[in-house]
C-alpha cells in the first residue's frame, strides 16, 4: 500500500492569534502557524494563503491548510492521511458551505450513500480546510504570489489553478470541520452566515465516491435552481444556473408532479403553515422543490449496494433551508423555524426518492 506523509498549516492574522492557538491545540500541536505578512494592509486572504501553501514540511507528500476560524472533528487528521492515500493526485476539501454549489453536491452524495463527492467547481474551491499534494501546494504558491496585488479571493484563485492543471477535487461527506461564524478578516461577514453543509461529528467518510454529476439542485436565497453542466471551455467545466422549472429535462422531473406533491403534503401537515408563515409561501414551496429534487436525483444516482447513513442524510437536509435563506430571512426568524424546515426537507426528499423508485419500478 502507498504511504503518505501529511504536513499541516493554520493561516491566521495577528488579531486572531488566540483562535489559531486554540486550533493548533485541538489538532495536537504538530502544526505550523502562518501569519498574514502584511497585517496592517487591506484584507487579502490570498496574501496569507500563498505563504501557508509554501509552508509544507520537508518530506511531506501532502499539505493541509486550515483557516483559523474552524473547529475540526476529532477524526480530521486521521481521515486526511487516509484520503492522501485514497486520492493521491487530488485536492481534498473537508468543508463545503451550506449555501454553496459544493454544499449542494454534498447533499446529493449524502442521500446517495457516498463518502465523497466530486466538487462542482462552479465559482470557487472550498479552502477553509483543503489538502493538496505537495507539488501542487508549492506550485500554487509560486503561481499565485505575483497576482496577490490584483486578487484577494484565495478560493477563486485556487479554482483557477486546479482547473488549469487538471487537478480533480473531492469533498468529504460528512464535512469534517465547522466554521465558527466569527467576524471575517476578509470583510465577508456582511454577506451571510457561513456554516458547514453537513457536520456534527457524524463519523468518518466511507470509501465510495459520487462523481459524474451533470445536474445538481441548488437552493439559494429562497429559490431553487438547477446547476446544469454544459461542457468544457478552455479546459474548464461550464455550469449553467437556471430556475428549476426551466430545467425539467436536465433534472428529469415533471414540475406538475412536484407541485402536486407539495399540495398534498401541505394540506395534511401543519408544519407547512408554520414554514410558510416564517419564510413566505413562495420560499416554502421552493424549499420543498429543492428537497424533492435532491431526493429524486440521489435515488437515481445511487449504485446498487450503497446505503445512505440516516444521520448523515438528516444532517445534510437540516441545513438546506437555513443555509439557502440567509440573508433573505433574518437569523432570528430562521433559528425559530429551523426544526420545522428540517422536517419539511426530510418529507420533500422522501417524496422525491419515492417518485424515482416508482418510475424505476
């Protein structure tokens, strides 16, 4: 069996040195801390990122970079070392935002029973906890350093690099870190609350990988979309984001059937009225559609022999509503409705899975 040696770096800013120290302690202490080389300058995560990626240990085969505002699961480093052997030439992400494209892919994988999912690569590569082979860690740092004065988004620059060099990206299911949701040094706090798609110390990922995705349901800001793969352009995969009702063929769904399932469920379950009152009727129907489409797609994608873990499935659906509604609905309103939105998402996914099973039968 191949062997791998992992080095780990935490990237931070002097204003958050205490957070970095706490993270190092959680990781067991064998970690390098890299601090923003220009702490008084304009916020620029890429500036610190290029230094963090260059800070791998001599003899390491893989390098894991963590941002300072994360909380790792107790299994993170064990899983990372195993993933370095399992995916020796890939980038491996251990986190996906609950409202991001890769979060939507993680939900599909969770419901299909996968332990890993191929990243969507639509906007950025998740960099809160990312592992690269050391040759790519070094090369990314070398290639990205000259553009620091022009760019600041380390995750978008990472996506450009990985696609340019044809490095595949996989994301763990469940996510193995959680974001603390603290004040953003990069100035992103006003955008939205950021949290993991699926994380609750749910155990380690299985070995199965869900790949070949070409149509992914995506719930964001109270509306459901389809991320449809249109092909490649200049070596980069091109995704089209469209309202789900305009993508019935790509999703393999009849919108009328989705609507009728919502009508039938909402008439008999009081949770529908509560969710409609909390987030509005349109957003509630769209949340149902997203869950239905995820259930439908995951049932179709699941190979024989795969069995989804109930806890991982539930955790992935628990973040669908809240992640897809910030900042459209206030955090206070969402926190009150979160349990019931989870109930709605579970029911919608069950209806979608049943529809797929009926069609197969």
